[in-house]
C-alpha cells in the first residue's frame, strides 16, 4: 500500500484491481442553506416571462428567518472524474416542453468541476397536476462538453448516476458522502466541498 497525506493507493491481490482512496471532507454543512443557494442561482437565470411563475420561491429566497416547513427538498448529486477536476462552472435551466407532462416545469442543473447538482425550482402552480412522487423519480444523467471557439478542440465528461438527498434540514450535518451516499462516491467528498467552496455555493456551516 502506497500512502501519502492525501490518498492511499493499493492493489487487491485477489482480483488484481487497483484502488484509490481519497480523504473525506470533515466540514459539516446545513442542507437547507445549500439548497437555498442553488435555488437563488436557478432563479437568477429565469427568463423574464417565467418570473411570475415563481413568486413564492422569490419570497422564500428573500425571507431571512426561513420559517417555511418543507418536508422534502430533493437534490440529485453526481460526480465525474476523480483527481482531475475541470476548471469549469455552469448553470442550466431545462424547461418542460409539454405542459401536461408529469415532470417539473423547470429543472436547474449546476455543475462545478466534478460535481453536478440538480433541483426542481418549484413553481407556484405549474406542477399542480403532478401527484406526489418518491424521491429520485426524475432520473437525469448529465454530460458536459466544452468546445474551442473554432470547434477544433473539445473536452467532454459524463457524470455518474445521481444519488438523491433530502436537503430540508437546517441542522449541521455531515457532508453528503458521509451521510449515506452510494459507496462508489465515497472518495469524492473532498471534491464536493472544494468545488462548492470555490464557486460560493455556501455549504459550510457557520
């Protein structure tokens, strides 16, 4: 086993597989604060004609005391490459094309390097026809591609299948990987914390 301060590299003699173990971020965070930060970013990208559909969201974002009771604030979290996080941040709104489809009116997808987060922006009434669904009902696999201005060069990376969390709590909690995500994502917690801190998502507890 090769060790240094940041990772461990070892080979399974039985299978021949090589494993890399990265340290887990120890900082706690407040899930609802992180969800609210994502919602602010998504709201800021809304086209003008959609703003009136999100008056309740706007009121919640402006409420300093944050007293509204949300049983569930669902976040889909996935990761891309390990140890080679691209210097790239993006925010994308995906709007439903058929009004009666059983999907959210607008999804917000945020990527920061190797981290991808997805949330439903929760319109005032555009989802009234949708029955309550289980966490993880909307399954979206995300891929990011960056092209040079002349189109000659490109880099693409695909994120893993999402793991779903309820970020309605205002209490300090462990990073998502420590609190029960897919074990395959266990080594990515440090990337999650570093990427969010770099772009100012504000997941660290105060």
